[in-house]
């Protein structure tokens, strides 16, 4: 079929989309006067995505993610209008747009990776960020009100990302939209989807030469890291507006640099010295300096903050526990390096790492948490066992053949628990520790998770950077990461 036909479908879909909201205006769609300017700004942004998606760009990924976002807009519009008299118009619009969208996808590589990553990430951010809520059914008309008016009526403050936004309230769904939310969530979802593609395609290529199972795991853990990073702003937007911008910039920074490193370095056979401790003597000295700094700094900071009473601060309480795990891990690494420890055992590595995880997570059990929080002896015991847990994890790292993959597994494992508790506290509104205020638990687990993200990102790149790199025509794998040369 002629491509021009599909462009006509696209234009017609836009006309039907507009008609489905214009025709019932003031019949069963009512827009508050305070929200009109905000509605115009959001519609202008959506129009910009429509223009971008129709351009013939060198990077088709931009067209792809613009169209994918528009598909969400069409489907969400259908959800809003479902059960109203003009619903058939939006159905026609969705069908016409889908025809154009499916035709466009025929020329896109790795769409089975890119599209699920984009849509799932976007949906989870919308859900966690409270953008989509399901109200009780009623026969009320569709109302559009400014976020400022709604939040003021609820006695709540408008967050930075919600400013300039509107609520669209129908009998099917309540949707909160603002230019900042849409831009941030689409940008993060697009970066995650593209990084999924870059990581999986790169690891798959390496797997053909060296070992597909190992590199399949590497790509899985790496993609998991990307997903966790993208969710951070959505979580932060819910509760801590004051640190939202740094959190957004941290997420964007990590995701953008993942894309740069994988697409411009790893896939072209280049390595990044920062993540190649085996290759650069100077970096090895820097790493040892870092280890020594960690060994000295964490106990010193812990002692100072405990001395001024910060052990009763939940954020410090949980983050300091992770700090002691890091302390033990670094101590174990230094001991094995200085003693030229070279023994390898997968069984012992997994056993020690499991013991380390159990000792670490034991203190999340409410009774153990209360004992450590309220009793000085309990806090001391917790710190010691967290240190021991780090030593066990470090031994597991030293014993495991594929060290970088092991490191990814460990950092992901330590990141999952605070994320799960945050979900219980903020989304499910379930307080694991009933003696602590729910908002404090939410903040503490969020900060603990934030502190883990850079470590998880760094371990991801240690693994990806050492999958393979080229030296002439020879493929070399890091001996520290894999103990294999081919």
C-alpha cells in the first residue's frame, strides 16, 4: 500500500481525536476557566510530539518514541471517553492512528525490546506517580480543572512537576497531566527503552563469541538497573519535592551516560578506563585509594553522627546500615588482594553471599529493627553484623569466577528491598514498622535506595565494559572480571 495512504490515516486520526473532544464541549465536557491556559500548554506539547513524529528524521528512534507516546495519548483519551456518546469518534481515531503506527514499525529494528521497555516503564511511572487513578463509577460529566485548584481544595501543596497541570476527571479515570510530567516521563522511558536495546544487542553479540548464558544474565541485570534508575523521579515526585530536581538530574545523568558508553564505546570494541581496573595501573591505585578512604570515612562519620544523636534519625539509621555493609565488603576485597587470594568456588561464593544477604536483611524484620533502634547495644550489634555481612559478600565476590556479574547481582539484590518497602509504604500504604511514622519510613527507604543507585550503575558498567574489548583482531576479556582470554 502507498505510504501516502498511511499519512492520510495519521492526519484523519488527529482530526477525529480533536472532534471527539470539541463536539461534546459544554455538553458533557466542562473546562474550568482557571485551567484553560494550562490545557492550551499541554495541547501545544502534544502537538509538538505530533509534528516531530511526522518529520523524516535521521534518528528514527525519536519518531518511534514520539509515536509511542501519542499512542498512549490516544488510548488514554479512549479510556476517558468510554461510555460517553462521542466514544465512537475516538475509536475511529485510535484505529486510524494504529494503522499508521503499525506501518511505521515495519522499518524499526529490535522493536520487541524497545516497545515493551518503553510502555512498561511509562506505565509504572504513571502508576507510581499517581498520574492515573481509578475513581468510583458515577454518571458525572467530564471535568477539567487545574491542579492548583484541586490540590488547594484538598489542602495539599502543588509539587514542582505538577505545576501548570490539569486534572481530567471522568467516570472511568482521573488523569493528572502537566507539561513537566509528560516531558520527564517520556524522556526517561525513551532512554530506558533505548538502553535496553543497546545493552541486549551488545551483550547478545558478545555472547555469540564467549558465552550467551553469562551475557544474558549481564544484560538482564543491566536492564534491571536502568529500570530502577528511571523510576526514581516518579517515586521522589510523590513525597519530596525539595530534592526532586537533583533526583531527576541524577536519573537523566546515569541513563544518558549508559547510552553513550554502550553505543559509542562498548559496541565499537572500545573500553572505558574508569571501569577497567585490570588495564590501567593508575586506576588500580585510584581504586585502592578509594577503598582506604571508605575504610576510614564510614566509621568516622558513623561515630560523629551517632555522637550527636543521629542514630534516632530513620534515614541515617537505614543508610548507615548499608554503609557498614560497604565497609565490610571493601575490607574483604583489600584483604584478598593483599594476600594474593586466587581460589575460586562458585558454591562457596553463593553460600557466603547468601549468608551476607541474610545478615543484612535480618535487620529489616520489625522486632530486630526496634531492638537496634531503641537499644544502644542493639545498634552496636547491628553495625557489627552488617560489617560481617559485607565481609561475607566480599568473600563471595573474591571466590566467584565472574566477579563483575556477581557484583551486579549483589547491588540489584540490595536495591530491591528498599524499593519493595517503599512500595508497601507509599503505594500499598502498609507500614512494616508500626512504631515509626509512615512518612518517615517512606523517606528513609527512598534515601537508602538513592544511595544504592550509583553503586548499582557503576557495577553495571564494570560488567558491560569487561564483556569484551578489541585489541587489534584479538578479543580480550578482563581477567579480573572473567578469568578468561580468547
